[in-house]
C-alpha cells in the first residue's frame, strides 16, 4: 500500500477517480529534477575528435561546389591541407568556447523542458506521519487515500525506462552533479535531499500529453489522469476534518465502486505523539 495525502477540498479525487500529475517546477522543492550539469560530456577531447572526423567530408562537399576551373587549378588535397591548416586552430578554439557557452544554457533549459513534458505523481509509504498530515493534508483537516501499488495501473512501463511505473525516491546528502552524458534517470528524477527523507516518497512519471483532462491554471496548468477505483484500498479521514467534509467523503464511498474500500479515522493517541487509525463502520 502507498498513500496520497490530500486537502479536504480534494474529494473530487474520489468522486472522479482522477489525480494530478504535477510539473517538477510546481513542486515545493526548488531543487526538484535539477541535478547540477557540470559539463556536456566527460571527455570533451574525444568529442572534439569526433567533430574533427567530419571536417574532410564537409570540406569535400564545399570543394565539389566550386567551379570546375578552380578545381583544375587547385587539387582537393592541396585545398584541404591549406584550409585545414588555417582553420584548424580557430575551429578547435571555437569548439571549446562553445562547450563553455552551451553547458550553462543546457543547465537552465533542462528543468523547463521537463516541466513542459512530464508530470509526477507522488505517494508515500506511511499513512500516519504527523508532518505529512500537517503539510499535505491541511493540518489534519484532509484525508489520505491508500492505493494498491501492485495494481497494473501503476506499472505501465513503456519504451522509455523512466516513465509509467512506480519507483522509490533516494535521499542523499549531496546533489547529483555530472555530465549530461553520464546522468542517469535516478539522478534526474529520483534524488532529493535527506531533509525530505521523512516523506518516504515513491513516484511515477508520465508524459503530460497523456492526460485525461487539463485545467487552465496560473502559473501551471493542472493535468489530471484517470485511475481505476479498484486501485484504491482504503481512505483515512483526518482527525480535524470538518464534519461536512467527512459526510461528503462517506457519501462518495457508499457507491458500489468503493464497497471494497476500507475506511479509517485518524485519532490522536492519548499518551504518545502518534495517530491511531481506527476502522469506521459503513
């Protein structure tokens, strides 16, 4: 079972069986999906050599476009050696200057591109974390939905290895820092500071274009994705939820689609700093 903490006004999640997949830029962590890109490639000298391998082909194509009279006067070998000698140093200098210019640009552009294309649905391992209730369930006025993590809905792995299935977030002291070519999907999408470790987060990433419904919103549109009611295993009502919201949730859960769902009520323990989750009779 994995859990989603929700504010009390999000009863629509149950009513419509739709959840938001959030753009990384809309998250509350400013480091979300932002590994530090130190360079484009680890071995820039090897990359330059690959560029150098293209020079003969480019010069040959340029030479073939010249008038026949010029070609008769200057054989290609002579032309090639002369141009290469004059341009070689300048070309190498330009290449390394481009590397210095492109790296910061890529560093800035990547988060924006990810937010334009991808959404993240976050879940947690624990339903009784006091901080999670305070931060994500409106100070215990909200509720928690327990999802069956083994349901096929959460395992739609496609051709892209990073998308469509649940994975656990890693918590590290140091921010991922590497070259573009060496960064892994985990480095990009699944690493957060150890200060967030209390969240015990799992996440699933999907292309925003696969949404079931898009709601215009500023500064970020809201992308909703449908899920089957069978994927819900339980609903936990917050200990400070207003009575009218409690009744609204219980009314939704009376439908045939949710007869399999266990309902529990969070209550403060009498002697310890913890919550008791008490079953609610239908």
